[in-house]
C-alpha cells in the first residue's frame, strides 16, 4: 500500500494531471510523493510537502516521460501506511510527522518536521489517514 487519496473535506473532485514530465531517468510510482522542480516531476524530500501523488507506474526514461498524478490540495485526506523501526504509532492530532524513506507513507519514528497531520490511525493494518500541512 502507498499514499492514496480518500476524499476532500469540501467534497471537491480529484484533480488528476497526465501532462507532467518526469525528471530524466526517474520512474513514476503509484502512491509516491512528488514535487515539480525545474518544470519536471521529481521525488519529494521526506520533509517537503508534496504537490502531487503518483497514480501510475511509469518506467524511467531519458528524456523523461509523462505520468499520471493527483494534485494535493490543502483539504485532501489520504490513507497510507506508517513505518517504524520499533513499536512507534503516529499520534492522532499531531502535525509533526515526515514521510518515510520511500515517500509512500508516514515515518512514525520522525515526529519533528510538521509535514503531515494525523487524522486517524489503524494499528491493525499499520495505516493512517493524513492531511498534508
């Protein structure tokens, strides 16, 4: 499982784009966090708010190829896994968690960045609902 949009708080539909080009030699991954840098999609940093979430797997190519992504709005809610090296669980209501190293979920051990707000947690499935700050 990776980051997946589940709804918008204002009921707006999903904004999907398929015209953005990946950075040269970078693959598109479903559920991965991306930003636009120098006019091309590239992987976000773990502590940077993503602008887009991947919707399609795209092979790495040079020059980069177009892929399909969902635009991240301020009122969008996403479901994703959380990862921990121990028994860490994200705390609901906390606005301090960063993304994990694969950019496909929350790092439950890194509560210092302020990137995501934890809306709910499912400890059985090790998933959470988040909102990007």
